[in-house]
C-alpha cells in the first residue's frame, strides 16, 4: 500500500487539488497537489494562522517539513523568506511534485527534497549536523506517527535552542509527546483540526 502523508479530506475544502501561496515572493501563485494521491493539504485558514504566528521569525530561518505531501507548508515558508527548507515525503510521486512546484514557484534554490521514511530522514539529518528553527509535522492523525517524529527530533537534537515543532492533529486527538523531551507551549483549534506547538523540554521548563 502506498504511503500517504495524512488522512484524506473532501477535495473541496481547499479549492480542489490546486493550492496557493499566501504571502511572500510567490504570493498568490498556485500549484498542484500530487495527482491521484490521498494527501490532505493543510487548509489555507490553518496555514495562514500558523504563519501569522511565525511571521516575524520565518525570514532567514531553517525549516523542515517532514511529512510534506504537497509541499504546502515548506513552500509557503520558502516564499516567506526562510533561507533553507527541507521537504520530505516517503512517497516518491509526492517528492517529485514538490520539486516541480518549487521550480515553478521560483523557490528551487531554497528547497531541498527527500523521499525517505521519516525516521531515516531524521537520522540522516542528525548525522549531517543539520538543525532547524521550525519543524512542521502533518502526519496521519490516528497512528501516533507525528508524536514519534517529534520525540525523535528532540532526542536527536535537531532543533536550534529556541526551535519549535508545529504539529497538526485532529482536535479530538490531542498529541502525547514525552514531556521529558518536548513541552507543548500553545494549541490552536480550527474546528476539526488543531495545531500544537512544542519546544524542547530544556527550553520550555
């Protein structure tokens, strides 16, 4: 069975399979979600709220979009001035579409794309000494993948000292991350979906 980066939602929730960049150098530009894939792109209203929280910090930051799917979050970060964005999705078709979208939007020089299992990707990034200011986790809601990824990120030291993990989840399924590794500092709810922001336990305590 092919890997999917998140659970399906009805296609009309985000204007069909066509996505758009909200702000920055590619503002208003539209791009495709992977055709035929059961990805669940983050809704515009959620994306706009999340980046509204980060608007004064995203410029010149380093960003990891670990379950990238359509590249929706990573490409938005690149458009808004992030200096480096790593997008990963285990499904090769998704990764190829992200690469094509980055080129289409004029962001290819900032965006690095991998197609790896999330645990392999994190191990490789840690081995190469990478650190990030923001990590987006938009994984399947019900299988605990996002929580596992968050714990791995903290345990491998993949964040800069004030770095944050932004974890999207179902409102009815609040995430449970080992508090000795990461602490939730804020949760925002948007109907059926929510976003919880984590920092390293050492910083948040």
